[in-house]
C-alpha cells in the first residue's frame, strides 16, 4: 500500500496513525499530479478522498489526473473519488460547516461561496490562548458535479462508472446526497 499527500505534516500524521494501527503503508509527500512517478508499480486502486479533486486548478488538470491514475492501475483496478455534492450545497444554501476538534479552545469554520462556476472555500480558525484569535485561509475549488466526474471518466475511457451517495454503498441521490462517491474501473 502506498499513500501520498502534498503536505509533509499530513504524511507524518498518517505515518503515526499507521504505526498506532500496526499497519505498514509506504507514505510519500508528493502531488497527486505526479502519480505517474509510480507507473512501474501498478495498483489495484487509487483513492482520492476528502474532496481533493476540487483542489485541481482546471478541467485540463482533472483530465490529466484521471488519465495518469488510469496509467498506474492494473486491469480491473479502480479509481475512487469522493467529493462534496456542490449542487445540493448550493441549492440548499449550505454555506457553513463547523468543524469540531477535541481541543476546547480551537474552532474551525468552513465557508463556501459560489464564484461563477466554481466555489471559494474560506477556512476560519478561532483559537483561544488567553483571548480569542482568528486566522483565515482561502482556496479556490472546482465545484465538481456528478456529470463532470462521469464526463472526465468517459473521456479517459474508464470501462465502468458507479456512483454512490455514501461509503456504505447507498445510491447517489441527486440533490439529496451530501457527497458523491464515484468508482471508475479500468
């Protein structure tokens, strides 16, 4: 098993988690756009979880990632992509998400704003160290829809496409599902 993330801090956290679980995973800090670095080693699955696909800059990068992921998959291997269901969020005006932490003096608030065809994610961190302090970070997100994911998989010639609304395998239900879980088979 091999895990990648662009963040060294998240790689270190993943290594600690794997060690605590007494599981071996080969972790590496690298961009998802460099996945073909491992094309000599074919994988059963490539997982892109946590809405990461939305961080890509444009459709060209998304198509490139899909094609590269397919290159590193064995025949019958799967690309699994989990992303937020932006259509539901926008329709229902779900702009805010409060992130609870085990730390009582730390609060994260995600704010989603529609900007044209895309979404701007702002993360506000409130931390109490004597008095409350606030910091903010913003990130452009591609508001990927079910149709976008299917189109990209079709253009990169994945052999089958399955869509789910949750990790438990429940069906994807348009504007009802909180997320889109897409499984593309090579």
